[in-house]
């Protein structure tokens, strides 16, 4: 009994039940805290350096082969680099426009957005699958019918929770509009994302001319680098958003000057190592949890091993950790463990498990990926210059572009959802003051917050 208690994290890490403003929120003019998770910061910066080196190596080797052997010029031309880069840039621009449209619709028609996203995703998914079958991309075309079944099942699973999600979406979007600089931060994330995309794409294309198996290593490494770097960019937006939403929760209406600027500076300096560590696996773990929660059955024994696996992984890698990293400046693993135990202790797991807004934002990103993949498929169907393998790579790459570039924008809303739940679990006495309407809705759905949190409101 005594040994088990020693493994629990000390609850003194949290502010007390009496309102205590987190220092990083209350004192934005103070010097930045020490850099956390320094080792992973060094590893992340090192992999960026390796990515740039591989990019230069692939281009120098390819141009050197052409100069020494003119026959290789035809090989280089058959890569159709200009065509592929043009389609990728068009899709990147399309993803940016889609993200801007998402914010505009979110501001005016939040309920329509919830329904429209699901139905449009199903429709474009069907169109894309049929089009792929039409250009004889049978494997991808058949596989795309699988998400359609999941999307229909998810809609019927989410529909009873739409009213609650609508009120939560209205609250988060209204707070985000009070901090327009935060929305600009999410849009500015497109710049490093597109640069990363161009470097990795060119490196992969030119890397195909390297001798085997080096060409495979370069290709796989650059794909991994694109994924990790994109996740870091997205989660920097998340930690910035969490700090800004916590500013609303703890200090409204007496905000400090330029809260978004200070939050972004912390995310890019002292918290960058923690963000890099979490970005390696938290996205995969979060997606796994969403799937398990969506299809949980009444008799949980049928998926009990999967629930236990997700529970074990989420203890060390969960999306709530970024909120504590942004608000309190803690190392990533400490933030993940304390967040996990906090929600376990307070009983707020039920609202979190029934939250359909966060997985709905994943569907928005999936819709963005489908749209860009459809554009690439239509282009591939209208040209004879691409080989079958190039068509496949272009379609899959376009989907990844649309999905990854949309994530920083949706991450602003998701960070708001996470931060509100975290602050509610930590200091529930402030919630009826900040949002009495949504407080009444939570009480209506889940009971008194004082019972959920174990604190007095």
C-alpha cells in the first residue's frame, strides 16, 4: 500500500483549490524558464540538419550524374519534377484556402460545420474512390471505401452529442476571436510547413537517383522528418493556444499585453524540447484512443486488451500534456503523467471520452487531405507524362499535404477544448464566472462540477 502511494505524482504540482494563477500566465514579462527536455531539442535540431544535408546531397549527386553522363539527363527528366512540384504547390495553396474557409465558416455557422464536414467528407471520399478506380489505381481506390464505412458509423455515434459539442465549439471560437493574434499564429504556421514540404519532396525525388539501398534510406528518412517536423509545428501552435486560453480562464477580462506573442515565444524556446518529445508519438496515441472510444461496446471485455493498451500509452503520451507545457512550463513526461492522473482523480474522463469535437477536427483535416488528393487524381487522369508509381506517390503525397497543412489551424480550436477541460479540473470555482451558460450545460449533462472535480464551486 505504501509503495503504491509513492508512485502517484504529488498533487502539490497543481495550484490549490483557491484560485492561483499559473506564473507563466500571470507574469509574461518575466525571463523565460529554463529549457525543458533539452536532449530531444538537440535531437530535433540535429534531424533538421540531417534533412537539409540529405537534400543537398541528393541534388548534388543528381546534377553530377547528368554532367558526367548525358544519358542520365533523360532519367532526370522522367522524374517529372516540375510537374510534381507544381501540383504539390497548388495543393498546398488549396489547403491554406480550405483552412481559411474553415475559420470563416466556424465563426458564422458552427452547427452547419459539424454536419456539413461529415457529409462532405463521405461524398468526396466516394468521388475520389471512384475516380481512382477509373484511372486503374485499384488498390488505393478499394481501400478508400473502408473510411466511408467508418465515417457513417462515426456520424451515428456522434449525433447524440452534437448539441453539447455545438456549445463547446461556440465557447472556444468566441474566445479565439478575442485573441486575433492567435489565429494569425496558426495561419503563419503554413510558412515553415510549406518549406519543410518542399525540402522533403525535392529530396525524395532527387534521392531516387542515389544508389540502392541509400535511395530507400533517404526516402524513408525524409518522410519521417516531414512527419515529425509537421507535428512539432502543429504542437507549437497547440502550446501557444493553451497558454492564451488559460489567460482567458485565469485573468479575464484583465489580460496582459500581447499574450499570444509571449506564449509563442515560450513555445519556440523553453518549451520546444518538450514539444519535440511529445510530437514523436502523441499524435499516433491520440488517434488510437479516438478509434477505441468511438467503437467502444457495452460489454468492454471484447476490447479490454485494447483499452488497457491505450490507457498505458496515454499515461505517458497524451494531448493534454501540451496544455501543461504551455501553461506551467513543465517537462513533457511530467505534464503527461500529471494530466492523466488529474483527469482520473477528478472523474472528468466521461466528458472527455464523449467529446466529439476533437475527433471532428481530425475529420476536417481528413477532408482537406481528400480534397487535395482529388485534385492530384484529376490531374493524373488528364496527363500521360506520369508513370503509375509517380501517380500513386503524387496522390498519397497530396493527401498528406492537405491533412498536415490543415492541422495547425484546427489545433487552435483543439487546444482551446483541452485547456478548458484542464482548467476546469484544476480550478472549477472560476468556470461559472467565466462561462455561466456552458457551466449550466455541463451540469445538465454530467452533474455538478463540484462532484466531478472533488472541489467546491
